[in-house]
C-alpha cells in the first residue's frame, strides 16, 4: 500500500514536470527511513507491560537499523489526551503507529480515519479499519499455566488477584486462572482487589498485603509493577510475574511469569510496510506463535508441579487443551458452558461474567 | 477480625501514611512562611530515586535516606532561586518543578529499573517486638516511621514555641511588616523551602526504600498532590496533619481490605473515591461550619516578596 502510494505520486509527478519527477523518484527509492511511532500507557521503565512493548520497539531498531526511525511517547493517559498524541505522531511523518493499550481504541480509530495513508496497529482492541489492524496476545493461556501451579501449591485454597480495571481482558485472565486452579483444587477461590490503576506500586503493594492478611497464599496480578511480587516475596507467599521475568524481586517465591513477546510481530509488521505488503489484520496469538511465553520455573517448585504446568502449556500448543472448555459454571453456580464446548474467541473478547470461585 | 488481623491492617495504614506525613509536614512549614511550592510530587520522586541509587550503590540504607533528603532539598533550592531571588510566579514554578522532577527521576533511574535493594532494617527489640498486637505496631517499624512522628512533634513545637518559628510565621502572615522590623524575609523563606524539599525527599526515600523497596518510574503516583491537599485539610496545623495523614492512609487501606473481604456489595470504584470524598467533606465542614474563619491560611501565601530598598 505504501509502495503503491509512492508510485502513484511518482507517476503524477512524471506527467507534470521533470523536476517533480526527480523529486517523486527520490521518495519512491525510500532514502528517508520509515518512521514508526509508539504510544505507551505507562513509563518504559515500568518493568511490566510498557517495558515489554519497548523491547519490541528495540527489536525493530535492531532488525532494520537505519531503515527505520522509531519514536515513542510514554505515560499517555487513556482518554482524550491520547488522541492528540496519536495525531501528533501521524502528522509528524510516522507511517506506522502502534498504540499499545486498550483505552487508546476509539482515539486510534478516529485518527486513522483522518490519516488514510498512515498505518495503525492497536493492541488488545477490537475495532479495525482499512489502515488499522489489531493485535493481541492470548495471555489467558499463560494464566491457565500459573493457575495450575497455584492449584498445586496452595494450602489455604485462597488466591489473591490484584486487578486493574474490569475490562474483558482482565476478567478473562481471572477466569482462566481460577478455572485451571479448580481442576487441581476444586474448592479453591479467588479474591480480587481492584486498584483502579494499571500502575501504582504503592497501592499494588497495599492490596497485596490486604490479600495476604486475609489468608491468600498465592498472589497474582494484572497490574504492571513488580511491587506485588516484592511484597509477596517478603511475606514468603508464592507469586507470579507480570509481563516481565520479575524473579529478582522475590527470588524464592517468584514461581514463573507470563511474558509478552511483541518483538517478532512488530518486526513482521514493519517489514510488511517496507515491502509494501501491509494489510489490515486481526491477530490473537499465544504460546503457539510465541507471543506469550513462560519465564523459567523457580527451582523451588516441585518437579511434578512443573510437569503439570508444562503439560498444560504443551496441550495448548498442540490444540488438545483449551482453557475455556466446559462445563463452566458462573458465579452463582449455574452452568453457563455445557461440557465439551469451548467459549469462542468473540465471546472471550467481550467476557463480562465471572466463573464459579471468583469473589470480585 | 482477630487481634492479629487488626494489627496487620494498622501496620499497613502506618506505612501508607508515613510518606504523606513527611511530604505534607515539609510543605506545611513552607506554606507557613508564605511560599506555595506545588512541586512536592517532583521533589518526592527525585528524593526517591536518589535514595534508591545511593542505597543500591553503597548498600547503606541510611546513606540512601540522607541522599533522598539532600536531593529533595537541591530541587527545592532551584525553586527558591526562581521564586525567592528572581520573584517568579510560585504556582507556575511549582508545577514546572513537578514535571521537571518526574523527568529527571526517570533519567537518573533508567539504570535502576528492575534491581531490588535490601529494605531498611526494622527496629527489633528482643522480647518486645514479638508481643501480640502492640509489639509489631509500636516496635516493628524502620527508623523513618519514628522519625516522621518525631518530626511532627518538633515542627509543632518549633512553630508554636520557638522564636525562629514565630519569625517564620510572621514572615508568612505579613512579609512587609516582618521586613520593616528588620527580619530577612528571603532568608527565612529559603530555609523553609529547603526544609520542605528535604522532607519531601525523605517521603520519597521512604517510598523507594521501605514502602516498596524498588525503583519504578512515577512511583510516587500522585502522593505529592495528596500531601498538598493534606496541608489545607489540616488547616496548617501539625497535629491535625498527623491525624489527616493517618485518616487518609486509613481510608485508602480500608477500601482495599473491604474489597478483598467481599466488597460489602459496594463497587470498587466507589470505594476508591472514599479518601477524596472524605477530603472534600472535611474541607467543606472546616470552611462552612461553626469553625468558620479558623481556616487559618497564611496571609502572604503564594505572594512573591520584593523588598523595596
């Protein structure tokens, strides 16, 4: 698409004047690097979600060198402010823009309409357009793995979950975790604390303390800082890293972490733009494609627990195991998904109900 | 809830209130001298990163804490030069200071992301710290928690009883009068501003060394602004400030505990509004109730002073 556009400009130039032709020719040769913009919801130093996306950005730079020029804007609030930032990136010559948080969705859609020759990639959303792709990772697959570990390791049968906002992505993660855990420990339950922020280390730590004080002996989170890991570690409670390997914050208790691996996808999309083959798409990738990975298992985990976790991971890759396979009951205990059926992707992406065992 | 559970909740409240208390106490003294420094958030976070960097470099928590205070004061010094010496607008300079501090701290902290640091040592009195309930509550903290309480007592005494404190209040109430009877208004304000910076830095140091012993960008997460609100909430009185900081910490923590205990059927979003609702409520009561007129803001608050030579 990018190439076509240049060629059209090139042809238009050639019919007009020789000078314009030379100018158009230079653009078509691509002497200027491709400008790629990133909009981040948190700081690149959060050691979590945004950190992961920034590693993806660095992968692009490493792969393409001076053929690309990347820019990022960090700490962009979800909401109207984001629109200004995205538009600014688009009008300053970025031809490919990644907006990396769910809350940037409507703003990205709006700006994409205004800049038809700029390509947009929105993470975790569901609205596409001719120049707007969406991509997401199947984090729930990772949640099923850590849920399995939690089910084996818990003594009290109570898990603590530090959650950000009740959007489908987070609800899905909570459900995947407890479904996997209850396969091992049928009476397990999960307590959810909403901190109403993606990133507030102090509040996340306080929420962790609150959960541990109420008898939770496994802590997991859907917020971006390592504070819960550190707090859980200092209290000797098992925990799981979010988005990055957070072992250093709780060397003995950090069981494993769900890793977001955006680099390969980003490289692929930039390459598509450079080759002129970029097309709008909607991908949702997991363990199989390598967009989600598990960090190394803690040496303190018993061998059979690691084995159980690995068999879940391998089952998901092989397609023999789907974390959302019925029978699944809702919070009230009524059957929602009959035995043998799985929840289709579309329903997962709009998930707004909790399964049995969740108190939120 | 058992005694143990209560003491655990209270422990969390104390650690949530301490950084607020440090920063707000510093700002209280600054405002008493007639200067409004809105840069608390910036000074806190620079204190946090400096404390973390030094503690992780030297392995010494106390050096880290000292570095936090020095860094906060250094940033406050910039504020002083701009607003006191050059008589720039205090509101604009304070806001700029916050933004500058956030940026500077990310720059300094870039190399420290993802590194753990040993938390500050907790006081442990053999036999006493292990007593149920009282033990951990009274004798189980790190030195900064005790320091924050001592600081409240010291500031209250200083403002009310000491000569220097009275001069500071005079400067804040009527800079021209203080100047005309021979006090150096600018010098007094410089000292207050530096003290405020050091206290904000200590609050930051508590965050990055004790509360969550790690460095993460933007980790103050708005606590500097809450500290500013607390000063008004306390109507510029140190003891009310102590109560306010603990009340605020308490409401924040209480909402997390009720959530994890089942939520009482109240949506989480409403629960997280509670501390702010409480602030508005108390402010309204103070401003409109029978205590009207005792709001007690320093008369020269925010006004630049230019000595007419």
